[in-house]
């Protein structure tokens, strides 16, 4: 018989990562501020550590130096013999895994919040890696409710073949926070304010949980990754069509079969194929041109969580 509520150990160690991508400046700016004055992020009985994850990329204001830090936290890269010949981000990943992990170990940090910006019109987005995680579904429900009427979307990146190996994945509870639109290398006050609020509500949730508050069963709407879509390309591999104006800035909005997706220079419209309505995200994201991704298709579903409370109470 399954219990209708789950007891979990209290949360002891939390990290807040900024600068995983060195040109996504909101997280960099906030983490640097909290390293100077962390009053805003402290909660009684909780260790909260702000941390700049990719300092070399931050210094250069570039996404990365050798390779994407947010894609190398897999067993292969984390297990490589440390040497100066390894890409900088792989060496850095091993250092971060040592400091905050190790991955899949009981000594690892309980929660890592990884702060990101997107050039896409995604607003406030929480990224979930596990659809069966009652604790995070409850946290995301709390954050969404606290931010309302400001929308906050949940992007579920659980997929059989698309493996991300994110920086935050070394924690027991990894949380991606993605706020946009904001150009690379730019700070916007509205985006900063939204990210700051998301983190405040997340830390308040942890504090309430640790204090013994019981969170009743809940459900949240999430957008689950289905596939990534590349731009149409010519025989040289160059982009042959761009995002159609009707799709630009329409992240999270339904995209129906036959709706315009791409537009060629001579005015040809390339529509959405297939039979299903999808919900596009990361539409025309600047950082994903090199990854050959014009947008990702998602499907909308509902996740439920059991009631949770701390095992200390």
C-alpha cells in the first residue's frame, strides 16, 4: 500500500550557482552580490553557498572557454584522469563535483540552484529533471503559487535519449532556473527581479519544510521535451530559413500542424508537420545556433506529488 504522504530528511546544504555560462549575467551579478553580502539568501539552520561555476568564462563574458560546462557532468568526463590537456570545463566539472558532490553520493549537496538566462521569450522557467520527485514538484508548486499572477513555467527535460549531464545534476535535488528574454552579456532589471523572487520563494519553501510544515498533495502543469528541431539547411550545412515572425517570441504557446515555423529569404513558409499540437520552447535561442537547435518541441502534461513533511517533525 502506498502512503499518502512522504517524509524526507531536512535540507542542510544548498548551493546557488551563477556563471555556469559566463555571458548569462543575472546569475553572475546576483551570486557576486551574495558572496559580498549573503543576508538575503540565509535561512536559519541552512547552509547556503553562492558560487561562480565558470570564472574564466565569466571573466571573458563568453558562454564557455573550451566546451559547455552544463553538458559535461557525465560519468565519462567526471571519471577522466585530471591533466592540463583536458578541456578547461572538464577540469572545472571535476573540481565542482569534488566540492559539491560527488554525484550520486550521500555527502553531496542537497539542492543546487543553477541560474541561467535565455535570449528566448520564456519568462520565469523552472527546469525539472525527474518527473517522480515529490519534493521538487512540491517546491515548484510553491514557487509558482507565490509568483502568481506572474506566470512561471516548468520544463521537464526527462527523455530516454536526450541526456543533458547538467552542472546541477550532482545534487540530490537539482533545480534549473531560467529567466528571459535577455541578450547575452546584458543585465535587465526586470529579469533580475524575477530571478531574485524565484530564488527567495524557493528558499522560503525549504525553510518552511525544515520547520516542519506539511505540504498537502499538489499537481503542476509541466512541458516535457519531445524533440529538438534544427533550422532548414542547404547542402553546405548553412541555415536556409529563419524562425517565422508568427513563431518568434511565442514560447509556451500552442503550435498547431500547418502553422508557420520557418521562412526562407524568397518568402517560402515552412509549416509544422505531423498531427500533434506542440508547445515550442527556447525559440531562436542565441546559444543554440551552434547546437543546431531552432527550438524544442514539448508536450503539456500534469504531474502530481504526495504530501511531504520533514522527518524531524
